[in-house]
């Protein structure tokens, strides 16, 4: 949930994890934020640190967007 200044309501983003694909930008440890759908999709990697870094990075984008 992202809450901003008092005039704006809080916004909830749904986070999902999935197996990586061969698509550009969807390799292991990478993520994508859909601002319209309010979702963050993260491709699993074998390195949990990469997964957390991807989540933090996309959360940062979502906060800036909102």
C-alpha cells in the first residue's frame, strides 16, 4: 500500500512472482510494474537477494508514479 499526501487516497499494488521467461525484461531476478493495473510482477531467480532487489526497485517506481 502506498499512501501519499493527505489529498490523495492510498493505492494498493498486488505483487506476484512467476517463473522467468525468455522475453526481454522477464529474465530471472527481473520485474515489471503495471501502473494501470497496480501490479508488480517478479520473475523468480535462484538468488533471493536479486528477488528482493527487484521488488525494492519496482516499489520505488510505483511510489514515484503515485
